[in-house]
């Protein structure tokens, strides 16, 4: 048999997910046989007589279900497009047409109608209504749809056009509808096309086989999948966005960068997905014998989740080249191998030394009136980040953001407290994480070795200045060295850091992801409302505006649950959980998140009293997706996860102090943005 190309579309996974679980086994058996030999005599290909595209075929799976595929015999290509009940499958196929987009060179499956609704004489004065033919053509909108586009009044109107438009054109219209200026949208559209490094289309129509490997095709098709990869995707079809990369994402992943790269993006825009695929690409194509890649993040649980996700997309031999570990664990292990004599304090042991350190203050009423928290914060936000070891360094130190001004004399008077604190740390054989990172970096510099071929950093907004200086020391400067993703809107641990001040120059290699793939637009807006009044940084000294990000998905508006007592709240939650499971949402895909572990345990007790099965997410290991029950987790724990439905407890406006408010706002944004389809905001009356 001649070599054939088999591709599976994203729509196939969508349709597969809607089929009852007990019927999916037959379809999986069919697919695996089809992968082995699509020309097997047992397959009964039937032409769909009424189909607009004559290459579409129906294949019988059993008495009830049919698979719709496109068979291009000349190109030796088979494309699995849809699976459904017999009549529904034929209805889906009837007006679908496969073509190659002349603008991008990618394969598109479009819905074609015979008659278009009449366009109103006076379109609504929207951004789309004002588009001229030249702009629409430049955005890849077919001429026959220009009138329909100008007639769009609402998001629902635009949504109805999705199946009729090329994906990149549809995204561009969404940005315009959201208020983005036309020049910026045109620039974004052109950059997505140009950054794919595609060759100009030939005069003759290219083959489907070649077009399938175009980045715009790979956004919607997986080509020649291995059995393990395909089975994993069919087992979790709703996570397809983790596999089908947008061309703008693929361009970040599959290329050689001349130095450090920084990727920004709001929750759900695929930063971690891009980082995962970047790790796989580097390990596959840029790792020499004995070389390794470090994939690091802030917390142990995030590292465990990332490791699980990498195993889903990487073969074991590729996974062996990737070291996934949170940075504190890496530092601890490294120092142990070097017979480090100090205990690194990740708790509060060192905090207890401050009262004793205060005894070094001179007799001065103004100074002795300073609270212990002042010295702790001065140490945390001034001395440690700037690696101040001497009084002279302290005199020259910047204190940006510190409210209480200090004269040179006052700095001289309080410096003995910090000297005494260091003495106590040495006496107790203790080190704080910042000191451990500095001393690790010094050891690496002394050895003159670079442990890694490349370093990938996720959740960079929570990393400290010392962390980035260490990361810079882990890999040689040059091509593909550092790949950094983050979002200061989600900063719940660290302080703002300027990468340029840590030896990490990102000039010309700073990018931003703008399409939310996880949540509906309604949930995205609700989650973003928690950030009101914040102006987060861009990890390099500038600001990162929240504007310019949209979701192409739409759904139900978030629901606010108001209650007067805990009993009423948990009665409401239990009723909504029952309604969700009645709609087909698995209990394991529902999460209730609260501010503290104590609140989660209280919640578990009250839900069990109402016969709602619960499963508490551990802070030390990843979620066991085989375990049944509604998930309970703190807002910190759900970072990096996603669920079909999220109940957000502790959503009431709280009386935080001025310093804590931004962190608490970010925490609620993180929690709310974990929801894909349903979000419930719980507020006490």
C-alpha cells in the first residue's frame, strides 16, 4: 500500500466528546484500524450524494453511528472530520466544503449556505459595519460574506458566522468587535500570516498533503497521530486546545530564538501550553547527547501538574531530556550535593530571630518605636533583592515602593539590626531561600559549568530577582537559552522584577498572547473585573494593559449566589452541582475554591451532609483524575488548573490593607479564570 496521510480534525474530537461513553469504544476501535490501513476491505465508503464537497465520504461504524471523512485519492490523504448518528452525520456533511485558504495556505472546513439572509438597508453603526471591501479582503473575508459581516450587531451574530469564515479572519473580527483599532488588527492578522515563514502559494493549487503541514492547518488537524497520542486525546477531548496550537503560538514554539524570550498573556491564553510544546520541541530538535532542558516554575504542585501534562505529549525518550522541578527544590537538591551546611527555611524559623536582632538598635525612641514588621519588610523588599551585604551598599540602595523615608543617619542607625540578623542566621545554621539562591549562583559561577541546554520558566511573575539571576546562571547566553512565560495580573507570591536588571535582555523578543482558549468571554470579563484599579507590570519595567485579549467562546453569564447563612449557601451549591451533573458535567470537573484550607474542610463537611461526593486537592501532589467527587481546593492550589465549573467562595469585597489588596485581587482573578463554561460567585447578603 502506498504511503498515505491520515489527519484528525479538532471538530472530530468535539463530536466524539458528545457521544455516550459506552459507545465511544467502538469508535476508538474503528480509528485504530483505520490508522493501520484506511483501504481495508471491511470499510464501507459511501458517497454523500447531496454533499457540496464530492470528496466527502461516510464510513459505517455500527448500525447507529457514521464517521464523516474526506478522501483525496490523488493526494493519498484521508481526513477524519466528524462522527455522529447516521442522519446527524449526513446533515453535518451536506454543506461542508474543504478548501485551501489562499491567504494563509491552510486547510479550512467551511459551512456554505445556498442563500444568505438579506442585509438590512441601514446596518448598525458598529466597527464591523464601517469596514470597506479592501479591509475585509485583507482580513481574508470571502466577498460573498462582506454584507453579512457588516450586518453584525451582536456577539451572537458574529458567532453564527464562525463556521463560514477562515479561523484567522473570524478571530480578527472578534478583536474589532471588542473595540481594537483596525490598524492594530490588520497588523496582528498580517503578523500571524508572516510569522509562519510559509512559502508563497504556488500558481497551481497545492496538494492537501502539503497543506496539512501548514501552521494554519495544524491549528485544526493532528497529522498521522501515534496510537498512544490519539487515545490520550480521545480520552480528554475537551483539552484539545493543549494540542492544536494557534499559528501565533506555533511560531513561538518551533523556531530558534537569538536570546531570552518573554511571553505575556492573560489567564487561559495558553502560556503554559506554549511552554510545554517549547520544551518538547527543544528536547526533540535541539538537545545534543547528554544535554537537558530545565522546565521550572514557582511551586511544587505546579511542577507536578506540568510534569503530568508533558507526559501526555512527550514520548518517554523525549521526557528523559526534560527536568521538571520547581526552583526551590532544584536549589535544595543542588546544595545537598555540595554538602551545604545550612538548613533552608521555607517556613517561619528565621522570622523568630527578628526580636532578638532588634536589640542591636541604639537607644532612640523614634527607632525603637518602629514595629518588627518594618525591619522584616526592609529586609525582604530592599536588602535581599539587591543582595546588600555591607553598610555602604545599604546607603546606596534604592527603596522604591517603601512608604517610610529614611535619612542616611537613620540607615546607619538601623543597619546593626540587619548585621545582627545575619549573625543569628549563621549561629542557627539557617538560610532564607534568597540567600540559598545567591550562594547556589556563586557555586555555579565558581565551577564554571552550565547545567542546561535551555531553561523554560512558567508563572514567571512569582519569581524573585534572585531567582532570575540564578536562572541566568543555569544556561549559557545565546540561542534558545531562556523562554519565560508569565502574567503579572496573576501575581500572588512575588514582587515586580525587571528582567533587564537580572542580566536577561528581551529586547526584540517580547511577545503577547491575546486569545483566551479556556473560558467563555462572559467568564473572562467577570474574572477580569476582580482586577479593577490594578496596573500590572510587563516583567521588564513597563506596564501590561488588560485590554486586547478576547475569548472566541461564548456561554452562560456567571451566576451570583447570595446567601445569609452557611446552610443556605451549601443548599444552593448542592442544587447547582446536581443541575450541572444533570447536564453531563462530571463531578470531577466541578471545583469549589476558597481562601483557606480550613474553609475548604468546612465546605467538605457541609457538602457530605448533603450527599455531595467531594475530593480534596492536595497541596503536595497533582489531581488524581480517576478519583470521583467535586474538587475542593484553595485559590492558591487551583493555579494552573481548569474545570468545567467553578464555585468561588470568599468573593465578597474584603477589608484588605493597602499592601495586601493587589495580591488578593489577583488571587480571585486566578480562581475565577479556572472556569471553562460555568462560574458561580458566592456572596453573603
